[in-house]
């Protein structure tokens, strides 16, 4: 009885193995057949598949670029700026602030006005040639900007002397040669002291001190001011800080995006 049971059990196991083996063989044949069909399909339509993949990639990129927000710099109004940088007579202004027209003389004796900066992005600062403190680093920063945008006609520099009686044309010319100033890129300007101090305090919003532009008044600020093509202020930067100058360079790139041709 025991032997018959084992014999029957062995037969049953053998039959199960045969069935399983048969099923496995059928499945393998199925896979082989379908794999061959799929390979033939891809071989036949390979070029079409590659083209569709490329088209899909282009479409996805275009959609992403359309939906991606374009970074934009703020437009600064006097009311948005720290009170100690703004003359009290303009602190209330909340919109439409633009740098007013000016008439100054550069290192070559040429008259410089807003017309020279029409449709230009520019960086303005205030210095004096005999300064032995912050102006040294500020000059280096201006040199960095001059080098960075040397071939970019859309970007200019403008440095105002805060000691215009000392910094006459000949003094500015000497300083310009020492600093490697490119005349077409960077103007060093002198002129009426009250006009320059009014620009610093009421137009560029760059001065931390109050005054009337009189004989004993002195504006001494490290601020660099970024101005757009509409004469609006778009940023303030510490001209003695290399990290902020790098940020300024990046921000000029962002600002330039606003002037790309509309599609």
C-alpha cells in the first residue's frame, strides 16, 4: 500500500512537472515570437520614432519656456527706499520717479546730459579723486563693470565728483588715465556742486546725509545705483562689496531681458 501510494505520488509529481515544463516552453516561444515582431516593428519605424521624440522634446521645451516666469527687477520709488537715503522733500513720492535731466562736464571737457544716456542702462556713483577710503574699492568695482560690459553698447557708467572745485577737467583726465577709463563707456563728471548734490539726494536716492550742497557739505556714499532706459531706479548696491557687484552684474542681465524684441 505504501509503495503504491509513493508510486502514484511520484507519477503525479512527474505529470505536474511535464505540465509545467510544457507551459514554460509555450511561454518562452510566445515571448520569442512577440520579441521578434516588436524588433521588426521598431526596425521599420525607427526613424519615425526618433523624429517624434525630438518633436516632443522641442514642444515640451517651448511650453516650459512660455510658462516659466521671467525674473524682473523692482522699480524703486522714494517711498520704498530707506528714509536716510532720501531727501525729505521727495520721501512721499510713490510712483513715476525718474532721474531728472542734468548738465555736467566729463574728463574730456565734453558736456554730458541725459541725452548721452538715452536708451541706455547705466550705473551711477559718487566719488572724489583724492578720496583714500571707500572710493578706492568703488573705483575697482567700476573697473570690474567696465571690463564686464566693455563690448556691450547698451550699458554705460557715470561717476559724479562730489568735490567739483578740486576735480576739474584736468584732474578728472589724470584720474581717468590712472584707472584705465574707456571714454565711450565711463564718464567722470564735474560741474555745479548744488546740481550734483541734488542728483545724489533727490534723484538717485544715494546719499545718507542731509545738506544743501554748500561749501561745507559733503556727500560720501558707497552706493551704486542701477538706472534703466526709462531713467528709473532698478537697484542699489554697495560699491565696496565684490559680492554685491556680482549681483549687480547679474541684475543688469535680468534688466536687459526687458528690452528683448517682443515675439
